[in-house]
């Protein structure tokens, strides 16, 4: 497709379970970002990749969260031992990677932890 | 540290009114970029505009205009003759060109409701 694709669009899980969220960026975009958006808040930065490497992971809240992008395209955000406070919309964005380039966002994955 | 403040949490106007959304930013970078994004009820963030710190010219695109003032660290967004379709949450955002990170920092957003 032409845009950023995120799956699943909705995920309901129980506290303590493991969750994976997938992002397929726009073809040719070298930079990929993960954000988390809680209800009524702005997107909160988690991590971004340039190619395969994490260029800045300072936004990951704790070691239960990590993300990979092994081949420089698709990325997976992984959350271990989920907690109710992890409930949010997880947004992925990609960009050409040049300084100041606009980010193109996907529709997000809504995670609900019961 | 970079910070974006959108003091207006919610604004409600009647169709055809003009409305200005405020954005104030903080950064130590000398080169930086400012953005506005729109998030309609469907949820997907839509890019509206980008300005770099060296270009203080105001910009107009149809009913939308942006006023960038470095002296007051503000990047305000005006919608002229608002329409119901303008109802959305609008986010101002900032990214620095130095310091090794290209992350975009968002404000908390302003929810605009345009009533018919």
C-alpha cells in the first residue's frame, strides 16, 4: 500500500501477557518512529530507527518495551508483562530520514490491557 | 530539552468564524523545525505544514495561515472562515536538527469544534 500500515488495529489482552505490534512503513523511507498516545494527550515519543539501528530509544518507558527493525523496513514493538497503564494507541510513522522531513503516520494500534 | 505548549485545550466556534490556535515552543537548538498536524476523529495524524527556524515568513494555504515569530517562540495557526470539517484535534510539534536526535516532540493538542 501507499501509506504506513499498522497491525493489529485493535488488540485486547490481559495483564501480564506479551504483545507485539507491527509497522510496515512507506517504501523507501529510511527512518521509522514509534509514538504512544493516551486519551486526550499528544503523541509521546518512544523510539526511532535510522535503517536497522535504533538512533534514539530515550522514550521507551522501561525495559518491558523494546522494538526491532531487523531489515530496515518493517518494525515490531514488543511489550512484555503488559500492565493496565500500557493501554493506549501506539502510532508508527515513517519518513525519508532527511533533517526536518515530515512524518507520515499510520492509523495506529489501539492496545487495551484488562 | 525541547517542549511544546498548546495552552488551549478546547475551542468551540460557530461556522464561518475565524479561529487561532496558539503554540509556544522551547528549544536550545539554533536550527529546528516546527510542524502542525491535524488529527480528525478517524485518528490518523495528517501533516499540515513545516517551517524551519531560519524562515520566519508567514504562510497562507487557502483558509489556513501560520504566524511564526522567533522573538516570542510562537508558531500560531489561524483558520479563516472555519467549516465543520475543520473539527479535529490540532497538534503543534518541534524537532531539532542538532543533538543527534530527529525525534518530533508534540504539544498536548487543541481540540477544535466547529458548530454549524
